[in-house]
C-alpha cells in the first residue's frame, strides 16, 4: 500500500509541475524544487482527499513542505480511517 501511495502522490506532483520526468525524492521541497505555489498546494490537498478518501484539515497544509511530509500526512489520515 505504501508504494501505491507514493506512486499516486508523485504522479500528482509531476502533473502539477507539468514535467513527467521530474526527479522526486522524499526530501524534494514542494515550493522550491517542485515549484508549487499556494494555489497548487490547495489543489494538491483536494486531490489527495478525493483520491484517498481522507480529510486533511487546513492547518496541516502549512506543514507540508517536502514530498515526505505529504506521504506522512496521507499515511496518518489513512490509518485514522482504518481505526
């Protein structure tokens, strides 16, 4: 499941960046390396919520700085849904 989440998240980020060849690592920074602005971030969270059937509170949006932050956020909210 973890690999599927990573694949989906990276796919979303590549689409936002409009560069399918974008090299992403867990430490890739969303603003500086991927080039996401605040509107892109809101759209990313909405897409994550729809894709994974989770709800990410608005304050958590500010904590998403790297690819790993996004993966951790999705993982935490998915585990809440299961429990």
